[in-house]
């Protein structure tokens, strides 16, 4: 049985999200609202990724929003029972405990009801399939399963996992990321690696997937697919049943970029999620959208073999791709994804977060119902996205034509004679005349839900495209959405400002940010925003600040008695735009005299061990391991972190490791040295020694 068939529906293409503001169009005419219902543009291929929604919420969203909105499928979280730890981190669900469908998102019965509800709404259902490994941590699962030996679970015995002998590495951990055998036979961060080359393991995995197929599941997103040989995936596929529609299950795979294996190696076992596509969109929307004219030749995966996305649950947290915190820019990137003809597009909807491990809204770990007005960012309900899904369906397989670049921030293109879009990533409205290739007439603007219209005369349209927004229209009737409103995905009047500052403190002392605007307490230290010490000595916090606003701020410390200590440098200043901003600082290092150095070191570790940088500067901990700066493992085995240091300054540094017990291991050799200049954006590229 093959698993490379594409999902049914119109040919795949990509698009993006736009700001859902009322548009100032030349000669705009208000249109009356209509009742939303499935129409000629409602059957498509767009996948809604409702990440970590519980089953009841997925069912409601399929019935009320996704079905009427024209989505083709919904992609949901792993349905297996998983690790339940005290912090309820989101990634617990990627540590399977058993194949039971009673888990963090609801019961097996609720899962089955969800699949039925989505089918009745006209959507296929794809689930995350975590089949490469089991949990690295022992404990208790969400269905009560207790595991005391991570190699002995309800579904698997110790001889079902790869050993150090098969891995050819004594510590059993992936150390050499250029060694294909090690990548596919050793353990990823201590997660027990299943012997997928063994037929009984293949049968066990297939049984778990077939249990879902029997309930109506239509396909799977294969987690960590690059750690499973293609031959093994095809052998598992051969054991899968047909879906309820009589078709083979649709499969798309997570193959993280790297030297080996290549994404192209996996075309034989299914489609591949395109990380490069998301990276190109981030680069363009944080730079020049005019660069998108060469998107197809920029290294993205072939449209016929890929699934596109703007962000996912990993990459929005590690900074590789954009996130909802990028505000209107993020929305606009999703609008482009939906507009441009390329691979099958996905629209990501997840919960809001201020730290990378943060749990979804929950009750004792069990995810609670999605509330799009509190704690969740529901991009699928945004007016612009809802309109563009229908636009995407209406233009079908029509080619991209009439591309025009008006500036580095303003582009426009048609999809044959079926539809046209003009997109403005700039900070102010832009008026241009576009050759649309459309028949003369009056068309509804889908980005503002049809509230205004566009007039095409002689094939041309003169449009005033608002900042960080778009105007799009297509041939045929447009049915407005009644389940969405401008800004439903997230407020367009505020953006997220993330504050990060290095500050070494004593026990019982915390760090806060306070400033000149109400969101920062209006200089009232009793209203200052407390920062998280999760990444100590880096203190971090996210604050919603007004768009297009200049403000001043400083950091303060408060001890257990309530005593306040202000940092001694002058007030810091920042200006928000319509995209999220990140402010990296260091206690008592004034912005004017500071620069940044991003420390990068290649270092392999075992689960529970992290890498730090420490050095001769105060912002590097003054050689104290307790105050060393933790590095991020987002691009493991490369560990990285930007640190604020003085300009034109020579210093020394070294890397060290700390395990979960707090034991410190210094790298060998002499101290490393570095000298900053008077500009910004410095970096190191080191290897643990």
C-alpha cells in the first residue's frame, strides 16, 4: 500500500494571513452581511492545525468554523496516552506511555465523536503519530499507566528497542548528526528508539494506527520521521487498512533539515513538511516581500511532495520561524501562503505562551476547552484568513500570473483570471494601480469579509492597500463569514514585547520591568511586570504593548521584604510597530554602551544536561557557574544564546555543562577570548573541547 497520495481536493498551493482591519479602498462600497454556509468555495485542501486542542473543542471547531469555512482537513495532537509530569509541559504528549486513546485531550469515546463530527462537517482528520520512540521519563501517564523502566511499557518489551550495540555508540545518544545510522538507530535526547526494522514492532505500530483508522482517521503526520528509515515506514504502511472512504491513509512527515537524511529521501513514503518554505517566508516578511518573486527557486521543496506551513509548535518557540507574537506580519505571511500556488497549506492555531515549555490551558494537566478570547490564538477565526481560505478554494489550480512588484514591501499577483491579490507589508498605506487580468466588474474584498468592493476597469484596479494588510478578490460569489471578526486570531491594537535581561540575584529576589506606559505600570513599581526566572540568570517576560508606540522602561529588583532596587543606568527606550519585538538587555548595562554577542557551540549531551556560557564579564556571570548563561538547544547539537555585553571590550569565556542534579562539567583547555567592536550582531562558532 502506498502512502504518498496527496489529499483529495483542489491542487495544493500556499498562502498567508493578513491584518483584518477595515480597508480603505478607492471607491469602496459597503456590502450587507449574509449568513455563513458552505458554498462553491467551501471544498478545498487547506489543513487546519488545531495544535493541542482537546477533542471536544476540535469537534466544535469543525462544525462551527472549519466546515462552513471551506477547510479540507483538520490535523490534531497525538491521541496516545503520554507522560504526565508535574509541570504539564506541552511536550509531554510527544513522550508516549501507551497506545490507549484515553489521554490528555479526552477519552477514546470523545476522540471517536470528534472524528465523526469533523467528517459530518466535510473535513478529513489527520493525527500526529509518534511512532519512532517512547517516553524518556518514567512516572505516571494520563490514563494511569505507571512506568518504572523506560524500556518496558504496556506495548513494548526491552528487546523492541535499539541497544548501544545496534547504535554503535556506547552512550546510545545521537552524537554525530552526519551519521545516518546513528540518527536512525540511536536515541533522540534519551527517548527509547523502537526497532522499526523488526516485523513485530512494525505490526505493533500499524495496530495502533489501524485502531484510529477504524474510528475514521484519514491520515497521519509522522513525528520525527527522519529518525525512521524509509523502508521501515513503507513496511508499516503496507500493514495499514484503507480509510472509511476506501482510500489509502494520507501521510505527511516531519523531516527536520540537516545534512542527512535529506527531505527528498522521504518522498517515497509520503509528503514532507517544508521547513525551508517557512524560513523563506520569515525572511521575506521580516525583510523584503519582493523577494518572494523567486520563492520557487529559493530551495523550497517541490510542491508535489510537500506540505507548507508558516510556523509549528517547535519552531514558533525556538525562533526559527514566525509566531503569533509577530502580530500583523505573521497574519500577512499566512495570507500569502493561502494565495500563492504551491504545496498543500496549513493554518496553525495554538495556545498563547510566555515560556517555551509552558503547558496549554489545563485542569490537572488535562487540556481544557479552547477559549479564543483567553489563552489561545485562533488564527482560523481571523476575518482575513477565513476570507483567504475561500479565495484559495475559488482560484483552484490557476497559475500565478501578472506578478508585479511595486516596492520592496508591496506586491501583487493574479491566479489566472480567477482571482487577484495585492499585499502591503509596509508600515503605511500604499496606493497603486495593478494590472489584475480579471474581467471588468465589481468584486467583494475577501480580506475584510466583503465589507468593501473593488472595481476593475480595463483589467486594472487602483487600490489603497492598508499597512500590513492585503486586498484580495475572486471571480464568483463570496459568502461572508459570521463566525469570525477582525482580530479574532489576536488583537491588532497591541503587539507582544518580550523582555529578556541578564540579572544575577540572591535567593528571594525577583526581577521586574516597569516603564512609561500603562502596560508596564506607568513607572509605578507596585504595578511592575514580574519576569520569569526559568532561564536564570536570564529573566524573561512577554507584555502586550500598544502598536506604533514609543515608551521608556527600566528593570527593578524586589526582595522578599518588598524593597525595590532600580538599575542605575539611564531609562531604556523602545518603539513598537505592528510586529512583535524582543528587547535583550543586561542589568546596569545601558543600551547606548551595549552590543550583542550570540554564543554558538556544538556540544552533545544526555537528557537532562544543558550547556551554559560563563566568562569574565558580569553579564557572563563573572566566572560563577551559578550565574552562567543557559544556552538554547533549539538547533541541537548547536547550543545558542544572545548575550548583551559592553561595546569595544575584550573578555574571556568558556562553556560548561550542568546535569539535572546540578553537577558542573567545564570544557577542557584554556579560556576562550573575544573582543567586541562598536557595532552590533557579533557571534561565535565554537565546538566543545
